[in-house]
């Protein structure tokens, strides 16, 4: 990262999440949302709406294959304070009413 680089906004779009596990105790489902932030800049965090998905086996799956959840998002947001070279963190979570949410996956 150049030392004199100026922060800008970075437009992001989240379309879908696939192959997620069921995190809810009842109903074989997850209430999925995604948090996106610039590493080390927690004030940059944006969050999608919650989308409920139910686990199912994919067409053509064999008996040993586990059911998984696929969800679609229509999210567009902006990460403020982005500088070229910053790492972007994506965290997929299950919304829980009693806790801060179960982590279903992460990517950078």
C-alpha cells in the first residue's frame, strides 16, 4: 500500500452463499447474513439482510452426501475508508436471538 494513498469507498455486491450447514436446533435451517469489513477497520463493516434457508440435498446427490443450504442475496453496499491493497473480510453467520450469531464461514 502506498503511504500517500487516499481512502475511498469500495462498492461491493453479495449475490449468494452456497453449501452452508444448518445451524438452528429446530427446522434444519439457518438464518443467514454476511458481514463485510476492511481488516483492522471495524467501523467499515456493512451487513446484509437476513435470509432464511432450509437444508436440502442437491439434485443427483448420493446417500452419503449431506444436505446443505443455498441462499440468494440482493445486496449492494460500500466499504468506506478503503485503500488499494486493504484486505476485505467476509464472514457468513447464522442469526441467533440468544447469542451473537454462529459463524458459518469466512473468506478474505
